[in-house]
């Protein structure tokens, strides 16, 4: 029996379409069947038949699910089926959640260009999966936090090391036997913008009148950690909010250690980050930090004064700041309009990437 549809799922209204990319498939409006016939893919000295089909669904954050039925017993052969997230092209990175992979009954893996397919985390024994039964596989994506549920039961939770490159959703299958997919459904949700800044005036007003309004206009659910309900805030809460966010916006004019620690964690995750600073602010990027970043991108002549004198810090600092999305603004009425335009432009670029 098919599961109850999501609120905005496209399965029932017929707008969803699928295209086979790898392997042979039998695809209809409501069912996608991998026929077990495919050129073999190679990874980690192993070869296996691989099937890949992609849909018209583009999901930045939200839930998707599908019923999977295997035709063969797992004791006899290798077979797996699952959902693909972050697809853009066959040569670019994407992730997938599967049932029946060699590493376990339930697993999360990724495809990396030049490397191939590899597992990230898994659990359970494959032999517990049965042929000719329907399993409901669901994945929930929020920022870089991925959750996997099977028949409504949470099984795995994994933090992706970097944001997804693409947005398309697809199906993946391996093995020589038929694998049937049915009742695919999804529900997208608004991406999150997490704001880090000093909690004091005039920054509170700047948050409400500029940051919040522009982020919401760009389609984001925006908030600060002090808006989170609960008895108190600990760093684990902040970490999780950063992990679940699609973008981090940081006002860095005052030298606040907590703000820069949170910005550092966002950068460690590869999270798109927009820095806001008033013109003339003493940004806390010292010459050692700047030199460390620029040295990987610039020539020695651009870093060292040939005469042996002091290093010219301004080109270094400017190049260092190019590593980030920095929006400088004046604390004036005209400056407000300027930062609104620039912030909106950066948010739209992140949304459309």
C-alpha cells in the first residue's frame, strides 16, 4: 500500500518525470524498474552493474522517499537500491542512501569524480533484507545533515563534509537482478540562513531591518541562536544550526571571539558564508592568517617585497577577503540601501548555484 503523500509531493499530479542515465530501466509515470542490465562500473578494485536515473525534482533541503522491492535473495548476489541527492552530471559528485549495499543493509555513500563510489557510513546485515517485500526508504536533508529512515524508523544520521554541488534527485541501483521503485514522493522546505553576530545595538536593529528582511525575501528561513526556544544555548546547539543551514551570514564589525569561532566552523564545513562589515572596521585577520591563505594562491613576488622591506599587507588582505563573500557597508541611510542590494545579490547567487 503506498504511503500517505507529502503535502507538496508531485507523485499524484503527474508532473514528475524521469530519465535513465546509466543502465537499462523500464520507466512509467509511477514506477521505475532497474532491469539489472548495465555496463559494469569499477571502484576500489571491484566491478558491478550500475543503474542511475534522475528526476525533474530539484531539492535544496527537504524530504524524499520511495518504495523499493528487490527480486532476488541477498544471500546469493550483490544488489542495492536507493535515492540519489545532489546530482548535477555523471562526472560530478553526488551522494546516495541505499538499501542492500555490500557494506551493510542500510548505508550512505558518495560518488567522487576520479575516485568512484565509496561508502560513508552503514549499519545492519544485508541478509535481513527480504526479496519481494516493499521497503520505504526516506532521506531528510537539512543543510549538510542527512537522516535516513526505513519504514518510518530512523536508521542513520550523517554530517556531509561539504555542501552538495547539485540539486537534482535520482535513483541508484546495482546488481544483476531487477529492482523496482514506486510511489516516489518529496517535500521541499525553505533553506535556512543562520546569522551570527554580536547581540547588542545597533546590530540587533541591523539584523531585523536588513539581514532578516533580505534573507526572507530571498526565500530563506532566517534566525539567530538567541531566537531558539529552550532553557539555554550550548555550543552543540550552535554547531547543529550551522550544519543544518544552507548559508551562514556573519556581521563581523566588532571583534567578537564567539562570532569568529562560529564563522570558522562554517568554513570548516565548506558552508557558503557571507561576511558583513562596516567600512573602516578593524577586521581581525592578522597578516599571518592572511599570508597563510594567499600563499596557496599567489606568486612569491606578490607576497614578499623584493627589496627586503616590510610586506605590503593591503594586497594580501584584499586577496584574503576574496576567499569569502564580504559585504562592506556604511552606517548611513545610503549605506543601508547598498548593503541590502549586495546582500540580496549574494543570497541569490548561493540559491542559484
